[in-house]
């Protein structure tokens, strides 16, 4: 599966914007010196946002089938969901490749 450069750039921009707009929540774990807690919060928020984007795309498609939505809004929502899925798959592939690279290192 090929990822278009424009789609990748838009995905990276969306993730960067997500990180810039992140606000601490009341139940958030305070960041320790290593910054691991803040990365885990960022990753958790990114996954939740991805799931919400896909659910919104599905909801818009369902509304269109029922005749309750504008086709332009549906196309935009489905494209956003597709871009999110492509980004998640690309990140997953990079994580798996990094894991395999670490496992192949000589000790």
C-alpha cells in the first residue's frame, strides 16, 4: 500500500497540531524526568483521536445512506478516516520494523 506524500504531510501536520493542542487532564499521570508519561499520554490521545475520526466517518456514511447528510461532508469524513487509517498502519509498520531491527542486533 503506497502512501501519497500529500497524505503523509497532512497526517504529520495533524499529529503535530494534536501535540501542540494537548492540555493536561485532571487524571493525567505527572511526567517524570524521562518524559515517558507524557509520551504515553500523547500516544493514548492520538489513538483515541484516530478511533473518533473513524467512528465519525462511519457515522457520516450511515447518515448518507439514510439521506440525512450532505455528500461533501461524507466524502470529507471518509477521506479523513482513510488518511487516519493509513497513518496508523504506517506507524505500526515502523514500530514492527524497529522491533525487528532491535531483535536482530548482536549482543
